[in-house]
């Protein structure tokens, strides 16, 4: 059986590798390493997209960067779409997929979203296979300073929250993106909060009540388990397997 491709677009901090592994490990933990393959979009040749499905990971890069690997991976994703290969973009991957198919990405005017947040499904999201058995309102892990400002032509908004109008979208029933991370655990989220708050200026978080709580404490208090968001990954795998059988 063809594997699901984890299209790797970024690294995790070297400080977290001993505890959590490389970036693809979080996806392996949910999907199962035996059903996945990994290709690093930044370093490896992207051959013909003959995969069961494609998951595009997060990255510290911007989808608007002119780096050659971003341009090459856009072409790869378009070729995959032409073959009707299911595609699921996560965080940067969500933005990269949106931009590849005609959407627009920009810095979030509401600042960084970091920690566990509440996300709500639209009516279309409640009917979409990616969100099968996911409640109308659920918790998800967030770590982003940019957003999809405009979804691709013909796409549908599946989820939103106060910080990001396009938390999820779908296009042609075979392309999906979620701004949130379905693969992140609470333990990983807490480490990420520590790393980001040490690196980002405080003004990156305009809603932080600085007179009440230290920034890191304020964000860490949001962290919860997010099993409903994680279900998006397993649902994607189910979509892929179903299409392989038809």
C-alpha cells in the first residue's frame, strides 16, 4: 500500500529533540510510522507525487518567502492535486497550501496565537470528513504569527476563532488546511511556549494582560489536551485509505 507522505518543511529546536524527536515524530505518533514516508522539501528532490496522501508540516519559514524550495514544493503540490492526491497542510503547511492554490498569507494583525485555544466549526465544517466526530467547538494547539488572510478561490471555510477567521479550509474535497496543530501534545506545547516567549518581543502578544501575569505563565495556563483536534489527522488517514479502496 502506498504510504502517506510527510512533506517536512522545518525543524524543531535542537533543545527538544532528545525528548520529542524530529518534527515528523509527532505525526508518526498519531498516524503510525509504518504507514508514513518523509521527504524534506528543503533538501530533497520532489519527484512525481505518487503517494496515498500528503501532509505538509509546520515551519519557521513564511509561505511568502521567495526561497527556491518553497517555489518547487508549490509545483509539487499542484502536480499532486492534478492527480487527486489528498493533501493536508498544518500551520505553515496550511498557509503554504492556501497560497499555492491562490490564497493570500499575511502577518496576523491580532498578533501571535500561542497555546491552547478554542476553535469553532462552521456549518460546512460540521459536515466535512476532516472533522468527523469533532464537536462544533473544540480545543486546539496554536503556534503562529501569520494567517491565511484569503482562502483560495472555490475553497470553503471549515473553522474559525476570534484570532483567526480561517482556522481551517477545504478545496475540491481533497485539499485541506488547519492553522492549528493536530499533532502537538500539551507537553510539547509547554516547551514551545517557553522557547517562543524567550525569542519573541512582548508586543507580539497584544492581548497579554501584562499587569496581571508574566507572559509565559499566562500562556501556559491555557494548555490543555486536544484530542478532538488530533482527530483531524486520523480522519485524514481514513479519507486517504477510503480513496485507495475505491
